[in-house]
């Protein structure tokens, strides 16, 4: 790895199954092992990488993301996050890891209804025990970064879709997490809002954040440094578009232009 550091994400032989017996679904299974049983998924992600996860509906993208984000645990296999085996952590410790290390952006925004943009962005800081004045200062800084300082007092129903998604990005980055996980962050957006949100994510990666982003769209995947494709719960291709330590492709293109 060019950074010389161990990968921030290491998953080894991870499987995830739902249900039992005839009704079992192997949402993540990896390639078949020599005896025909699932080998599980192996994946390393270096610090500073920008990975797009693609695959058709039901291929296991969200399942993988939920495991990476410590929102769900594998049926089998190991997940080392920053060198820590998260399989050994209890619920409280997992919640702490989520709060400290990971920012999430969900397809459906997941904003709290009837709550101002500023209060939404303050929430993860409240969970982290940050005091009110500092919370407000950092939440305003995050909203400023996403270009929404002038909408701080607006509730979700008073914001456009793109603005709501930018509030969700601000909420994901307000704790300064090392890793940003985004499940179709532009799935509900028009092309202009898509560009805005991708520009933000590109900028976060350029400043060193590791990004893993699910998408269905080739245009969105072009922003990533690496594209991983899933079919039926297994990684079938893993293509590097740009080196980990280079700027993300869209920003590099701007510099040239
Ligand atoms: N809680 C659950 N119980 C049973 N099966 C599940 C559960 N969650 C997911 N699955 C199944 O696991 C498989 C993978 O689902 P997953 O949500 O990871 O797909 P996805 O690639 O994110 O698809 P999409 O693009 O539609 O979001 C699917 O076949 C789905 O039906
Ligand atoms: Mg999904």
C-alpha cells in the first residue's frame, strides 16, 4: 500500500445470511470455497481511498455497508476497523466506534422531522457529549462547509432534496470521522444536486477522509478512486481508477482543465 499504513478496513471471509433452512438468503457469501461452501468476502480499504460499491438490486451492497459501519454484525468472518476486531466489542463499544470513527449518509436522508438543520447536525455531537456552545459552533461550521449556513433554521420540509442531502452530509462529517459511508447519497437527487453532493464528498476525500459509497450509476462511480462490483453477495471485480494518494478523479480533472 502506498501510504505504508495498514488498511483502515480489513474484512476476512465475511458472510451474512438471513433466515434459516430452505428460506436462507446468503446476502454476502463471497466465492465458493473448494468444498462448495461460501468462502466469504475479503476486502481491504486503505486510509484515504474512495471506493464506489456497485451491483444490481439485492447483490448485497447495503448489507456490506451496514457491516462496515458497525450497524450490523457478520454471520461469520472477521472485521478489523483501524486494527480493532469489532467482533470483540459489545453494543456500547460499537456505538462509540460508530460515533467516533464513522459518518453515515443514507439514501433516504434520515433527517429528523420538524427539527432545524442546525439541530440535526448538532445531534451526533450531543451523543458524543459535546457541550452546547461548542456543538453550535461546530454544527454551524459544518453547515457552512456544505453551503447551508443561511438555512440553519430551516426544517426538512422547508428544504429542497439536494439541501436535505447536504444537511445529511454535514451531520455525517460534524464529528470529523475518519471514514464516510454513503448508501446511494445521490439516489434521490436531480443532476445539479448530485453534482453538489459529489463535489462535497470529493472534497472530503481530498482532505484525507476514507470514503465508501454505494451507487447504481456509472457517472457517480467515476468520482471514486476504485470501483468494487458485487454480484449475488460476492465481489466479482475490483478496479482502481486513481491511486489512493492522488486527488479524487473529478478534482484532478478540474486542476488540468
Ligand atoms: N433483514 C433481512 N432479512 C432477510 N433478507 C434480507 C434482509 N436484508 C436484506 N436481505 C436480502 O439480502 C440480499 C441483499 O440485500 P441488500 O439490501 O444488501 O441489497 P442491495 O445490494 O443493497 O440492493 P438495493 O440496490 O436494492 O439496495 C437481498 O436478497 C435481500 O432480500
Ligand atoms: Mg441497498
